[in-house]
C-alpha cells in the first residue's frame, strides 16, 4: 500500500512511477505539528492555558498589535497608531479590507466590543489586568478607534499584542471556545478531541500569503510516543519536545534539525502563601534552601535549562541574577523549619500537572524535601483538573508549573491569584511600574520587583523552561525562541 512516506518501486516505466508519487513529493503544502497538551478550549480571551495560544495565536486570531519572534511589537490589525503627548490616548488606524473567517467585516466596532468585553465586570479574560488601565474605547469611524487610558501605561502596545487581547467578532465570540473565528491566515477546520486539531488556509487573508494549505496539531501526551511519531514521520515537528534525554539521538540523524532556544517559561514550585505553614516566611525560605536546583535541572532537564532566582527570564532586559539567594543548605533549612514550629514528618501535597518537566522535577524535589523532614505526597493531576483545583480554587500546598507569559511580574499583585501572596509594598511597586514610561527607570523597577519576590521567598524559583525543538530538516520558518506562548506558522514552508 502506498503511504504518504512511501515511494513506488519495481519494474514500471518512469512516467508511471512519477504519476504514482504522492503530491507532497513535488511541493508539500501541509505540516503536522506535535503538541504535549491539548487545550481545554480555543478562546485565548477566556482561558489561562498556554496551550490555547500555542495553537490559535497569529494563526487563527490576531490583535491590533502582534509580538514577533524577536519579542518586538509589530502592527497587525492596526496598521499604525498615534500616541498623545501625555501617553494616555492611542488612535489606531485599522486594516481596510480585513474580514473574519465567516465573512463578517473587521471594523472599529469589533475592537470596541473585544476590549469592552475583556475589561467588563463579568469578564473571564485570563489577563483582565492588562485592560484595567483603559478608561474608554471610542469608535471614530469604521477604520479608526480611539483608546483612552486612565494613566500612561508603558507596556500598553505590548499587552495588546498578547493572546488574551486578540480581536473577536461580536457575531461569533460566544462560540469561540469550540468554533474560533478570527481574521488570521488560517481558519479552524475541525477538532478531534484527544487526538488532533486541523487548520486550513484562509484564502481571504488581508496579509502576506502563507505557504501552507493545512496545519494539523497532533496531541501526543507521552514522550515515548512523541519520539516514535517523529522517527516514523507521522509528525513533522515538535516545537517544544518533551524529552531532552534523546536530543542527541535526533542531532545524529540528518533527517532532523534540533534547535534549543528560550521560552519565557519561569518554572517554579509554587507555594500556597495563604495556607499554613506557608504563610510563615521562615517556612518558605526553608523550602527554598531544601531544594537543590542544580540537581533538579540535571535530573529533570538533563542540564539544558537555565537556573532562575526570581520570576524573570534571564534573556530579558532588567534581569537580576538572584540564583544564589537561597543556596542548597539542609542544616539551615531544618533549623528554620524547627524555629517555625514545623514538626519532623509534616505532610504536604505536591500537585503535579501533566508536563514532563513538572512530573520529573516533582519526583526529585519530593526526595529532597524528605531530607529536611517534609513528607511530600505527590498528587498527579490532568490539566483540566489542575486549572480547576489549583489555579482557580487554590486547593494545594505545593505545585510545579511554568509561567510562560512574558514580563508577568504583575501576577504577584493580583487579587486572589493562586499564590495568595499579599504585599502592599509589592502592589505599590507594580503600580509605579505600570505608569513608568522611561526605559531606564522601568529596568530599575524590574530589578526591585525581582528582589522583593526573592526576599519574600514567594515561590521556589527553579529554571527557565528551554525550547528544545525537533523538526524535519527540510522544514523552515519555525521559531527558535518563543517570547510568548505560540506556534506561529505564518512563515513555515518546506524547502524545494
């Protein structure tokens, strides 16, 4: 039987052989991308899971601005903008001729609808705080929208390029979780739950034509299955490959390209600061000193991850190296726990979501905590349950997760966030940062924020999640680094 990866052989004439070749041999127009986690739904304006943006951002949905592969802010649905001298008024000139996939026109009304929806009292937007500075959104005409801010906001254009700020149509927003309709170069085609999700080319796209006719995201939750799928050619690319221990095997195979870059994924062991005994800073500092970060990186990530000492990515401007703040010290950790009244043999629940980095790190950390008298009970959770129990309900002691949103120091100042960290001094610092436009001053404030989080030992800061991509050597255009959670396929193509 002739498959998509099999050439015809035997005693046949050349013309017959060529006619029997599959179409992709001449010029492939499809790609199959492997992903570790299936998104809970497909509306990035209504869910916090990074897996949503990894599929639909820049492919299906677009914002007024967009973040490119170099972390730059670029025009998207807004072709240009003017900013008032006081930094509080933005007038966006919109793309003419852009339409949603169902034929609805993209206009200033859609922008007003999307922004007002995101900042409404009943908003479920996972990044609602990004819209808090907005005072009003006014339609000037069909192709012009004016956004007035309460105060100058240094990252406003960046924030409006995030997945949570994409523009939805009033006519289709209610069904976006299962039937996403955007303005992007790909249209949503179908979703086979638990298996794959398919996008097809949007022939009416306003921007540069893409090279692909179809893109399939294949959900493969097991690292061994991921390896087998790549080796068999059932998957063309794994932009974030889950098993670093086999990267050298792929490097030795000329069929593949291995690219290790950076994500914004600050991998932490979060502590429930509002629950005893984690409301005692001595306990949080003790746990920070009980974790041997190097052993975690070597054991769980095979040494390819970069250590972090606060909630900030090392490649970002303003980074402060705080990795030496809490050196591995069993004796000091035990002394602090005793001082805080934490008895030997105290039990804590360590909740672990599905990704390998979390499960592997958790096993190592549980054994390390045992050395200081803490019995960490490992509780594996599937993604939907983790989002419900941990992220929304704060029903946990410890958990390991990677926060992939860039420059997200503000989450520690949010009401009722799952860390349950409450510091008026930190909130004041974030308020100052939000209105600071001078770049040098912003970098200074970034440093102060990182230091405050480290001093308060809010979480155990472990490592930056690397982007260990593996893909077909003939595939080009995939991102080396991911400054935001996405798999942007707009420049992906096969070499001739």
